C-alpha cells in the first residue's frame, strides 16, 4: 500500500507543478515549481520499483489529470460540464481497477 501512496504523492506534486507552470511569476514560485517537478518524478520512480512501471505511470497520469481538472474548475474558474464530470468519474473507475488487478510487490 505504501507504494501506491507514493504514486498518489507524485500525482499531488504533478498537479502542483502544472499549476506552477501556468501561474508562477516570481523566482520563488518558479523554484517551488521546479521542486514539485523533482518530487513528482521522485515519488513515481521510487514507487515503480515495486509496482509495474506501466501501471504506476497510468495511475500517476490519471490522478494528475483528475487533480488538475478539479483544481482548474474549483479554483481557477475553468468551465464545468456534466460530461467532464462523467469522464473524470470513468477515470477514477479505471484508476481503481488498475490498482485492484495489479499484482506484485505492492506491500
């Protein structure tokens, strides 16, 4: 389970650097964005030592997409649509399915 937590932390930092790329204006903000990029991939790489890399990456990208879409709609006024919400729901189902069927060293 701790390896899936690392994938989740990586995705959280992915959302942070995506937002940073769009909104950073000062050297301090760009520094935090660079740190988020580093931490994002650090957590993904360490998790993929114990979870199949393709599955870890798919979940990482899915969670990053989910988080970026949610933050965009909730904090930055991006348009909401029921279709978008439904597709995000399908994404969540796919992420959960991948985690459920993945076997190996995910202790």
